[in-house]
C-alpha cells in the first residue's frame, strides 16, 4: 500500500489549448494527444473539447450540438426547433464505438438559422434569441440538452478520459484553427455527459480547473438576467458570466478578466496610473457579485481567439508556450511538449493577468 507522499495527488482537472494566430488549421489529434501526459489529473468522469473553424461549409449557421435521452425526445425537440429556426442540416454526430465510452445518449447536431418572423415578433437580435432558446430547451425539455450553440465551432464531450473522448468523437477528422481540452476530476458534483467541460453558450466556451467558492452568489446574480444553471457543475456559471460581460455589457476581454479575477482593493489603491485605478474601481463597484473566488485556471474560447486566466492568487497551475504562429496553454508543460516538443518562451502567467491571443484579422 502506498503511503502519503508516495502517490501523486494532482490538483484536479487538466486543461489544454492551442491556437494558430495565422488561422492555420490543425487536426484534433494533436490536442487529444496533449491530454495523455495529464491522465492522472482526470478520473474518467468527464472529458471534452471545443474546436473553432471546423464547420466552414456551414459557417453562417448556428451549430446546435445536442444530447437526447431517447429518439422520442429528439423528435419532440426537433418539432420545437422547427417553430423557431430554419434547419439546413440535421445529422447524428459521428462517433466510433470504443470500450472506454459507454451509455452514450443520442448525440445529434443541427445547423440552423433563426426565423426572421420569430426575431421580429420577439424583438430580439439573433444571438439573444439563440441564447434564450438554449436556456428554454435546457430548463424545460426533459431529456434534451444543447451543449454547444455557436457558429463555425463545436463542443464534443462525454463521460470518460479526455484522450478516449477524442477517439470516440473522431476528432482527428476535424480541422480547426483553435482547440481547447479538458479532463475532469469532479470533487463535489456528479459525473455525467452534460456536466463534462467545455461549457458553452453561442461561440463562448470555458474549460476550468478548480473550484468556485462564490458559485451561489455568482449564480443568483446571473440568473436575474435570464441565464439558468442546469448542468450541475459550478463551471457553467463562468460561461454565462463571460457572455453577460462581453456580449450583453460590451466589456473588453481585459475588463471582463478584471471583473472575475478582480485585483484586491489594496492593489487598486496602490496603482499610480489614475485612469487605470478609476477603471478597476468602477468594475469592482459595478459587478461585485461576479467576482469568482476560489482556485481556478480557465481558458475561454471564442470566435477568433482564446483567453487564459488564473485566479488572482494563482492557486492552480497554468503554463503558456509559443512556436511559430502557435500559442499553447496547458496545466502542465508536458502537455505543451507533447503538442510541440520545441515550444519556446514557456512561462506561467501571474494570477489575475489574462493571456489573450487573437487570430489575425480575416484569417478565420
């Protein structure tokens, strides 16, 4: 029997990401392999990936990735979708049977465009309309879950180890300019298909290592604005916070980062740049309920870029590296070396300091 100190207890969960600043496409095989050296950070109760730029053929349509408990649920949900959207393509998401992944639900995708008549009658722009539809299905339609809803991107997740999830979804057959990955080690929430990371809304996706001690305060605030946390995992709320701050409130990525990983008041008071001090004071005062406390490292994916962020005390590991036009992010350097053995400029970002990487204009 191994004694304490002889067995490695990692600080749960693995995250990894890669992006090409030139918009060059990479197969999903590389990100899948990056999770292998971090195997012990997961316990087989959830793995997943988000990929950007994979649906060029349908890039103008929202790609709804869905889990259904049964075929009957899918038929009912499809009837509901037809009332709200033009469905241009409907198909099963291809998977391969492997022993490591069992009890899979019905996994489907729809490429859709909101009906103009619905947008006019509800007086909503299409992003708000899609977001509300996702919330409605996930809260009111038993046995149906939308787990991805952006344009030209998609999430792929399951109960299993991430390297197996990548094989299950045939990710080597997809080509994207940006990928994120997650291996779960749930500590206080169930392991189920909808609870695996990434969590997404529209084109935003979040993978997260850590635990949110402010979850209830964050959830109560965000649910006042029509968001509903239904997936039984604290990370879900970060996705909705980012959508609220970036899309609804129009903040920049840097401003959103300084809301959820706000500097301490003493740090703000010590700032010599008065404009900077005023901005941080304003953000902390305006959005106090959206400060995310507890240990976390997250990667936010969005159309055209990534943002990596640690909690302000840096209680979870995160490493960044570069090579040519690519930027790599992971919980451990070993994962970066698996993707690019010659990665350079390896560093660990400071707590609360966002690393923002964008694809050059027009490249994606």
